[in-house]
């Protein structure tokens, strides 16, 4: 029962809620908020919301009625080609797996991990040394990957573009791409 939490959000007069959960839970909560008349909230989730429009835990109502404006962050959007690497990746993937094949987030991120490892080995002082490769990867800047331009930050985390999908008129489309800034 999410109603007490939805009412707390309503009383706080929040205009946006970031709700990191799976698509089924997201669908349930957003639909319930909509049923309670709480329709002005901007709901945002993680890539786990991919396909939320298909979940519909209550088929007596169309998900298009209550999901309008919902957004989530994606790791990879096949409609976005932020780099020339992304375009070449998409071409190669289609050539190998067919016109209807679409690479998943995991495939795109896996390829970017491969590119990071390859760049680390290429720039390492001692390519056969794990420590040397690790140190080289930690210094990667502006690598053109499939999912965007990647820079490894001081914590060792990848920093890259952020794509936000938004549900409007019955479908999710890329609504915003936050570019990276050189650090």
C-alpha cells in the first residue's frame, strides 16, 4: 500500500519524484497516484523502467492515461548517436544480426568496457602489467564510446552523457541528452 507515501509527497508539494525501482513497482505507484488525483508530479526512474508502458498492472486503465510525462534515464538509446563510434557500432550490429536486431544496453555498455580496456592496454607503460593497465584506464579522457564520450573521474567511475527518455503520446522518446563537460 503506497497511498500513505503518495499522500506525504502530495502534502510536501513536490513537483518531481525520483523513484528508483523496477518497472512493475513504478507502474503500480504511478497508477495509484493518478487514481488519487495526483497528476501533476514529474515521475523519474532508472533504466529499470524500460518497458514500464508494457507492464500495466491494472488493465482496466490504459497505461497511456497515467504515464504521460514519466521519464527515466537510459544507458543506451539506439536512436541517439552521440559519437561516430555509436554510428559504426550500430551499422556493424545490424550487419551481423539483421535489420530488426537492436543492441541492448548491456551489449552497448559491454562494448564500451571493451573499448576502455583496449585503450588502457594501448596506453599502459607495461601492457602486460595489470597495475599499469589499471592506472592507464584511470586516466582515460574523452573516449568516444557507443553510449557517449567517456572520461574516467577521480573515483574511477565513468562520466558520460546522460539520456533521459520521456513518455509522451503513447511512446518513450529521447527527451534530453545532458552532454559531458571536459573535466
